[in-house]
């Protein structure tokens, strides 16, 4: 039985708080009350906590709405020791040779602590702000060309390549990565599937009900097999885990109660304009309605009412959340990219509540070195009584 891997999230958008951040996919963000800044000290707290709790890596988003992922994670790498950084980046915004060089430098200087989350693009309006005027289908075609060049450069090859969108001559790297960064890739459109099948090490899906996830896994697995490849599968979700189911659902209700109808209407209207097939599937799960948001036992679609992208959360007692994780794992999901509100506290809730349950069930092994306590074994009171 393969050990499961768990990754956390770094809220570099400065919207971490005790409330759900609204916005995303072309919708203006609103951090709401008590927002926590995306500062190095605070993000460093999250990174160090995730590392100590046993998370493998931390996903860092990309886009105009957040801090730059490359620079943010480079600054945080020295504040941690083992944690890897799942750096999201858009291949159309830099040359493939420069990207291969940046990734090589990062992985070599961090001791192999880089994973790459390739995001083909955001909404077209945002892409145009970055100087990218290709449509969605063309962006996927360019992404495939980009990854072709990058992966060949990492093998030490001198690359001459001329595609429909990209061209390099005599491209090479002076230094090669000591460990080749793994590529994480998501997307629900046919064009996304083709790129994932050829280049992804891990295919990521947003948190849909298990039946829909099983269909995606079968689809991508078939495409990969046609390319003579095998890839792993991961899922991106939020989580609300508590000592009891009642406490977890009360927290989900608190988050929902903090969202006003005007915000839901505004965000839903904006998200419906998204070109993303994955976003369309997220919207289908919540229907823009506060009712019937538990779309599968312990799977709640409330986050997606006001947040673009990943819109579902695992909600329940520690044992119930572990049950749902095992249900997804039995479908073929081996990696879980999770987050919560706020990210610091929820990392501890999941790490100290759910991960031990999964360890007891033989589904997870803590990658963090065991802590050595310097506390004396004899209680102070006993020592005093004996004196």
C-alpha cells in the first residue's frame, strides 16, 4: 500500500483570515476582516509549522492577485529545512530556457526542495495584462512546446526547437538539476488532458465527488498509457477537521454565515464568465445556492460560493475526514493539496488530528524527523517529594 502524501498552502495573496477570501478567476478579491498580510514572518510560520507537522510541500499560487511565487518561496526556503515548495507558474510569461535555469538554481540551492505546478494560464483578460494575447487552446499548445524544451534541457541536451509558438536555438544549461523537479499539472479540458499525459508527473484535480474524480483518473490514465507513461494523481481541497463532526460543521456554518448574499451574487456572476472547464464544474457543485452544499458525505461546496478555483472542503471529525481521504485514495489519489482558514491554525488541526489517524491505519508515514525532547522524565512534583 503506497503511503499518501500531504501538501499545505501558502496564502501569498494576503487574504488569510478566519473568513473565506472571495475572488479569483477574474473576480476582484476581498480579504474581509482580520486579514493577515502575506509577510515573510507570517508565511514563514505557516511553512515551518507545515514542515514540523509532516506535510511534504506547500503550494504557492500564481497570478496578478498574489505575490510572485518564485520570489516568495526563495525567501522562505531558508526559514525551513525539509519542506518542499510547489511553485505555481505560467509558462507563457517567461522563456522555457530561463524557466529551466530558474528551476535548476532553485532545486540545487535548496537541496532538491522544488516541485513545479504548471498553470497554463489565467483568464484571458488577466493574461493580456501580462502581455499574453493567445486564446485558451493556443495557450495549451504553447504549454506543451514549453515543457518539451524544459524537460529536454534538464537532461543536459542542447536544444534546437521550433514550434508554432516557441523557438530556441542552441539552448543549454550550464548546470543541471541535481534532482529533476517533478511537474504537477491540472486542467479539465481535452487540451489539458493531452499536455498532462505527455509531461505531468502528477495530475491534479479540484475536489469533486468521488465518482467524478474516478472518471477523471480513468481519462488521464488512459491518455498517459497511450503515451507509454504512468503518472500519479493528486487532489486540491480545503479542510475543516475537528474533534467531533458537530464542531466541524459548526465551523463550516460560521464561515457560510459570514458571507453576505451580495458577495455571493457578485462572485458567482464573475465566475460564470470564466473560460475554465474546471471552474465550470466547481460552479455546478454549489449552484450559487446556500442550500444542499454537502455534495457527498463530508464534502462541502460552500467555499466555491465566493472563491474561484478549488471550491470544496473536507468537513468532519478527524476520523471522518480520514475516511474520505481513504475513499479518494482507493480511487487512485495519492497526493492531497490542502488548505484552510486560517492556514496556520488549520494546519495544526489537520496535522495533529487527521494525520495520526491515517498513520494508525497504515496510510501515512511522517516524513519529518522525530523530535527529541530534552524534558526530564521525572515530573517536578515527584522530584520535589523525593528531596
